[in-house]
C-alpha cells in the first residue's frame, strides 16, 4: 500500500474543494491507481480537519522484559 505524505493529501483535498476537477480527474492527474483515497481524504478533512489527514500512530511495541514482568506481577497479585 502506498503511503502519501500529509502535504500531498492537503494539496489534493484543497485542489478538489477549491478547483473544478473531480475525484477521477485528480487521480489521473497525479497518477494514482484509484480515486478512493482522495474521496477518503476529503471525507476525513470535512469531518476532522487537517487532523483527519495525519498518519495514525503505530501500536506501541513492548519489550520482552516488560511482558515477562507484567505476567509475573499478574501471577503474584492475581491481577487481570
């Protein structure tokens, strides 16, 4: 899956909202395989603003030591 920068997303959303090109024309103009991401970006921008176009944080990775310590704590205290 291709990852697009926040700046690129803002550029396309702005061009869609203030220009005279539709989703399909924009996708062709920028050599995108589909118009769907642009539709998703416009929808996200309309509901959440610029925050809707930012990449989501990845899930936090925990070290093996942390996991083992957590399991030990659970066994010792009966915590869930």
